C-alpha cells in the first residue's frame, strides 16, 4: 500500500471514479482492485466485494463488458461524439476514432 495516499477520506465510489479516470474513462475490475489504494485504504473484511458492489449499484458507473466498467458520463460523451466509438476485441475494450474520408 502506498504510504502517500492523498485522500484517505474518499468513499469507495469516489476512489473508484478516480481510478477509472486515471485509466481513460473505463477499467476492468482487476485494474480497480489493484489501483484503488492510490486513493483510499481498503477496509472491511471483503473490500474487493465492496468495490464490485459499488460499480454495480452506483449510477455513475456503467458496465460495458463482463467485468469492465466505465464512467457513465464518459459513455454519454462517447455516444454524443461523432468521431469515436467503442470496440470489443478479445475481451478488451478499445476506444477508436472514426476516420473520415473526403469524397
């Protein structure tokens, strides 16, 4: 655990949000489990279960693939964007830019 945790008072949901932002707007649960202690100390008997419960129930997170969550705001921005889209390849989430060609 990093002894220089910046925000020990963050809730699990706030810390998860920061981890997902660090990863570009989406992240697999494993990544969240491994990086959450940058923002808060894992507490309780089953902290990974708590993390999983938060991403499933908090409306600021949206499941985009099995075990992969994104910020709902990030998904909304992508849906309203005309130059990016999400692609799923071999259980990986890839954000791609739409290439436009002059005709």
